[in-house]
C-alpha cells in the first residue's frame, strides 16, 4: 500500500459517520415532513388528539426500527461495499499455482456438461496447470456416463488439463464426495464447484489473483439463472435478492476479508487448509459451505470476495423449491452459529459483529416484520385519528419505497455493472413477496430449531 493510500484510508472510513447522520435526520424530521405533505397533498388538517401510550410506544418502535434498517443499515452496507471495490488491486501471480477443480454431482445429467465445459474454458484463460475431478455421488441417472463422455471429448482439445471421475456406489452426501476429491487432488489451490453451476471464462484467473496474503479462500458473485431460464418470475426476484445480498452485502464483508460464506457455486481454497478441515472435522450441517467458511474464521484465516468473478447457478423455479431451499439455508445458519461454531459469536472480531447483525436484523427482524403485520389492525383501530394515520402510513410507505429503490439501483450497479440490468427494476415493486417468503421461513425455522430440528437436504 502506497503513502497516498495510507493517508486516504482515515478519510475514507470517516464516511461511516454518514449513516448515523442520515438515520438521525430521517428519524427526527421525517414525521414533520410527513405531516406537511399530508396537509399540502391531501388538504387534511388534523386536530390534536391524545394517543394511547401503548399505541404510541408501538408506533415509535416500528418507526425507529424501519428507519434504522432502511436508512442506517442500507447506507452502511453501501459505503462498505464501495470502499471494498476500491480497496484491492488485482495482483497477478508470477507462478500461477496448480488448481484442482472438485465437482461433486448427484443426479446432474442435465447440468454436468455445461458445468464442466465452462471450467474447461476457464483453464484456457488461466496461465497455470489445472485438473478437474468429478465425483459422482451415487447418482441414479446418467450423470457418470455424461461426465465420462465430456472428459473423453476434452482429452484432445485440452491436453494440459487432467480429468478424473470417481463413482461412489451410494449417495453419501456432498461432504463425502468432497473428501473423496481432496484425497487425490494435486493442486495447491482447490476450486469447489457445484455441478449445477457454471463459471465465466475469466472467473478462475480473477479468483486466483484475489487469493493473496492471509486469505485462505476467495469467493465471487453468483448469478441465479434458473437453468438458463431468464424469464421466470421467481428468478427475477432472486436476481434482485442476490444483487443486494452478494453485490452489496458480501462485497461489504470483503472490506475486511470477513466474508461469511464461500458459495458452493464459486469459490477457491488453499488446498492444505481445506484438506485439513474436510479430513479432520466432522462437517455435518446442511449448509456445508457456511460451515467450512466459519471453520476458516475459527482458525484465524481471512476470506475474500472478488466482485467481478462470476458464476451462475440453477435457481428454484417454483415456490415449493424456493421454500425448501430457504428452510435449508436458515436451519444451516442457526446450527452453525449456535452449535457448531458458537465460539465465533463471542470473539472480538468483525466476524462476530456480522454474525450478531444477522441474528438481530434478519432472524429477530423476521419476528418484528411478523409482529408489524399482525399489529396493524389494532394500530388502525386504536389510532386517535385513523385518516391521519392512514395518510401518514402512505407517505412513510412511499418514502420507504424510494429508499429501497435507490438501494436496489446501487446493488444492480455493484453486481452487474448496470443501474438497470435489463428489466429487473420493473420487478422491484414485487420484491416484497420474496421478503415475505424469507420472513415466514425464518420464523418457521426458529421454532423448528428450538424443538430440536437441524434441517435436512430435500
């Protein structure tokens, strides 16, 4: 880091004062603004009336909570993501390390060809040596035969890429498939790729260039493509979600190399560290990528993020599949943070802060959302002036929509390099539907977890 960068860092981090200022200004002055808009737009002049103290307390709590989330939290993530984009310059390796791709596959005959072919194209752009190890985890379809035909065809076109295929006689699970792969992997770097995922041609090079210093793993952006179906309604909503969660959230985590999840769709690891974790630890949760990443943090390793390293994965195309996916994700999160790696919650680190953030604003936040919906009829009934309450709620909703829309625009820019990204923004008003699914899934999972469930693969 040069002298100018050292001088500019305190000034850059001073930007984090802005969310506090914006949150306070919104919290303190927006009610007056809403009152003025109500008077001028709707020509309604309210008469002062005494409000029930419990009613007023609930209104104040919900108002404060959503102002903090919409203004304070959102602007903090954007600033951190912006600084993360500026922080890391791409450093090329003088001697690019050998990379071993591990591709665990179970009943993926329709996707395995696209996956492996995309990895082969990556090897053409990469200056180092590569090998691709496909592990058929007891598939009952033609995954093994399809993979074998791809490997056979690639032998002549990609002579410097060595390919191996293993066939497990029973479905033992993804972790056992990965253990089989790491035992024979020759590379000093291991890339884990789900068989229903694909990488762009430069993804491997960008990830390896990002695997610098104390970083023991690096991940990139995952684009939900819904099995190459771009027109699917749920896929559009998930692209909006991923742009917010990865394009802003995970990028922001990369500011301090504290990324919480190396996605199974796109990620590279230091081979020695990953081999130790897989062979020495009893990885047992339904979200193995989160468990492995948190184990890295438990060992003091850094985990980075490269925002322009792209992979894409098959996204759920139905509400049933989406619901089961979210149940698995949220069960895995609770099991990993409250049982497997609960020690991380007590460490004095940014990882601990990020984990607590997830509990407060995502899991507890789901119950707040649920309570707000349930309390609305009572708030309406006991409002001292129902018409004024409704008009103010309309103004506040419009303000929240504008702030959320602005955040979504920035998220698309960070994720895809475009403020609009095709017609995705037209789907933003319907994004609330996905939020409702996540809210209900989190509430369901919390009760399930408290009664002893650890979740399961469906």
